[in-house]
C-alpha cells in the first residue's frame, strides 16, 4: 500500500484523470526545477516538435514549449531520484492494475510567458506504444490568474487543472484530448509517457 500512488490510481479509475497532489516531494520538485532553470540558461531547452521521427515539425502555432529529455546517463542525482520514483510507481501500477508497462520517457518542459499547447492527443498515429501520459509540475505558488491550466476535454465537460508544485496528472494517452492554456508566467514541468512494447505491435 502506498498512499500517494493510491491517490493517483483511485482518481484515475473514478474520473479517467488521476491527480496526486504531492507526487513529488517539495525537495525533489525544487531540485528538478533547479536542473530545468540551469538547462534553460545553458540554452539546452529546445523548441518541442509535434509528431514522431521524420514527421516531427516545429509548429509554434500548435505548441510553443521548450523541452529537454531526462536520462539516467546524465548521472544527475535528482534526475536519478526521479527515475527511482517512477520505477516504483510503474512496479506498483503493474502489480495492482496489471498494466504491463515496460518502459517510459520523460522530458523537462518550459512554457515561457505567452506559450501554450493547442488541443491534441498524446499517442502518435503511427505508434501506439504510449499508454499513459504523466505530468509533474514544478511551480511554487501558482494561482488561477497565472493561466497555464491543463484543460482536459471530457465528452460532457472541460476540466481545468492548475500546474501546482509537486502535483502529478495521469491519463490514457489515446483517450483524452487536452490542451495547455496560454500561460501568464513561466510554467515548468516534467512530462512523460509510460509505454508498453506490446501496444506498439497491436
Ligand atoms: C504534453 C502536454 C500538459 C501539461 O506535453 O503533451 O499535454 O499540463 N502537457 O503540461
Ligand atoms: Mn499532451
């Protein structure tokens, strides 16, 4: 039993959108944010594309965030602590929900003031390996007036989620259309996908 993991899994089962208020503890969230800010100052946050492989295009009318992929090879302590946490979460998810997740990928995201990501689905048309989308926010003291909400388009209603520090959001990558509304101040997060080998050959 894990209270933090259960909160996100229970809300996912009830509403299709899992929300864990303190998925990242304050210390890990602040160290990961320091990494992101450092990467930004080193010009290592690069414009995100849309689509996969040769189909990647950089259409700033669709999305205007900047990203940098996390990797255990960076030998960065907090990045590795993050991967340890994700390994724990994936093992818990697979054992309690039989999800068959076999891998993941995560990037830092920075939405500078005025940035957004228009309505989209996270699963690529040519590759169904992304099973779950997961976003962790790194923004202390975020308020409604700061904009930048994640807006999920359910069949019958819209759900707005503020990108508050440490919060994690979790949903099926092929199911929910969503968008990031224009942010009024820099908005930071780690975004990623839990993947299944099996899904890509289905
Ligand atoms: C994405 C995305 C949502 C968010 O990167 O695909 O939808 O809240 N991000 O940052
Ligand atoms: Mn998305």
